[in-house]
C-alpha cells in the first residue's frame, strides 16, 4: 500500500529571516526585502523548505517591527510591494515557500485606530477596539509588562489603556467585531499575494481576564515569563499557571474561523502559533483538527545540555501532541532568545542541532544559527530594544541576538551593508562570515548544509522514534527507521557498541573502532544500522 503523503510543513526545515539583519541591498544600513531576494542562492544552498519573514510591515519600529501601524503595507525601510512580490516569485521558483509574521495581540500606537481612540471620549466605539479603563489615580491592576514596568499607561483624560509589551503597543480587544473582521481581511490580503502561511505572534494572548484584579506576585510572574532568567522547570510551571492574560478560551474560536479561511485556498497553508502555555498539555488545544497546524516548542530554548533533561523535553513534546496527530516543532534560537551558541557552546549547539534534525517534525533555524554566531556584545549606547529602556538598563534586551549577519571576510561591515549597520557588527565576525565558512569544509555552515541535505536522503515519512538507553553517563540515543542517533552531552569520550556505519557526524574525528562508535565530547552522529 502506498504511504500517504504528509503536508509539506509536517517535516519542513524553515529558516527564520529577521529582515533588518539579513542583507542590505541599498546601503542604508538596514536589511530589506530586495536583500533577501539577492541572497536566494544562499538560501537554496541550505536546503531549506521555507523561509519565515519577521515583520516587514509599516511600523515606527519601536519594537523591531512588532509594533505594526498598518499590517497591509510594506514599510519603506524594507522596500516596496514589488519587492515583496518579487521575493514570492523567486522563492517559489526555487521551491522555497514563504511564511510571514502576523501580530494580532496589539497594534502600534500610531495605527489610525489608536489615534482615533485618543481623540474619542471614554466609552466610545473607537476605544472599544482596545482595552481602556477608568480606575482613578492608580492603574486598574498591578500587572507587569513583559518589557518591564506597568502594563497600563494613562491618557490625557485620565483613562488607562492596556499594553502587555511597550506603551507604544496597545493591546487589541478581541471581543470587538471590528478587530476580528480587520484581521480576516489581512489574512486574505497576504494569502492572495501568494504567501504559504503565517507565524502567529503571541497567539495565546488575544484575550485577557479580570483586568480589575491584582496578581498575588507580579514580579515572580514577570521573571518566569523571561527566557533569559534561569529557573527550575517545576517552579516556572507553577508560577506560569497563574498568568491572567494568556491562554483564555476565546482564542480557539478565533483560530477556528481562521482555519476556515486557510482551508478555502487550493494550496497547503501552514499556521504556526507562538504560544507559552501552562500546563504544557494545553498546547494540544491549538492544533486540534479545526484549528492551527503547529505550535512552537520553546522548551529547548531553556533546556540544559544534559541527556536526562533533553530526553524529558523531547518526549514531552511528542506526548502532548500525540492525541491530535500533530508533530512537534524544534528550535534552538529565535529573535527573542539568546543565541544557542552562546547559551550552550558551539560544539554543544552543533551536536544538538544534528540530533534534533533526525527527529520527526519540523525544524526552525534562526538566521545566523548555521554560522554558530554568538550573541554580540552591544554597547549600551547602540541598544535599541525597548526592554533595555523600560527597565532602565536592568535588562540588556535582545539586541545581541539581532546583530546583522556577516557575509564577507574581506569587505567592510562584513559585507552586510555598504553603509553603517543599524547595530554594530563585531569585526572578529569576519572569521565567522558566510564567505569564510563557505571555503572551510569543516565549518559550521558546511556542517548544516551536509546535514540538511542528508536529512532528505535518510529520513522518509517515519514519524516515530524508539529510545535506546536510560540516559546514564550523559548519552542520548534513539532510532528512527534504520538509523541510530547518538548524542554525547558530556565532556568525556563515550564508546558505544554498534556495528553500523556512520553517515553524519558533528565532529569529523568521530569514528568506528572495533564495532564501537567513539563518540567525542559534546558531539552527535547518525549511524545506519
């Protein structure tokens, strides 16, 4: 019997492009859509199935484009509609699909709706599109913004408005019909232009409860919501179970209506939700058959490089989604988190990438991850992240993970721009540049290329794995089909009895000796058995 062909996104490798930092085509110091088009050969060389574009919409850019002032316009800093259409065309010509970001939790305070709300009276229809409240001298509650400070800001007439993030990002009221209809219009607008799906920002945050009630420990909750603060998983989960503004039941009605729109098109449209929910099993509700297709698995962005911890994180991801027939997504970095090479180490990050690549499901790669870029050390005078400013410098923010990519080992500014980059590029990154790594067979870039190509060859439609050990001595081992995957999380060499043939390895010195795999510290390999 012929096997059923899975939708493309079930096993896709998706490359996240932060457009401002990818490649600058016009010398203004900021990456743009034409820059993405100009590097389509590079993207094809990575063997990726799709690209995900972080926001390129019209925006005052207070939060890296996630403060959208018009979700149906291209911001001039990124180019024109013709540039976007060209990007769609050249990507599809290379069999690369295009996913775009969608930001439904909030608009920019410069959006015409919010400007209209400011000019309108309390209780008006214009203000009902957002969350306004009249609570007197003090804010309606003690909630802390995800960027620091209060979630409430006061307007001239004394009312407060809600913003889970920056004060320039007022939260939308999803009980309002105007909001619902406007986003449906936006979905159809981009789908009609040929996009292949949406990454939905803060997908769990559209509805809020009890806006007039305080949280018992707002600072602990604020810390638990931050990826850069280490915390015991049990403690974090216990605190996050008390979040009053995430994962409210109403979100599912919205996504059911969106699914009907996606299904009305004659191509496979993918919808992936950025969610942070507790207990983790709640994630399954977002991928019910009549809702979205995928949810981001954030556990690995904070999981330690230990075999038992990795086993638990990976196993839980499969277990949670199994009742819905969905597969996990795997990611090690994104624009909001520390780069994995800095968090775990270069060897560790490459080994873990190789192990994850062998798992069923889809894999997301953040631009620059393939180069093993670290977080850049950005001087305070250059910082742009609102997190830094709202916390008066107590939190450094995310700029270090957003520094532009190094393309050349010979040109100024590492070949990213002919002008001055919007964030400084460390001069030592010339030795990490795409040009330099392209010429080095053992480089991180070429490891990624070999592994991504091999994945297509070695792993078919097999969607299950079998664990092979009890994770003693720091070894993670599983089989998928006729391949054994080994990951050594320790600082010592492990000799693993196996008569198979090594077909992919993160360290060229891994070898077979007398029917044993000699697995070097912080390394991984695939073995045909």
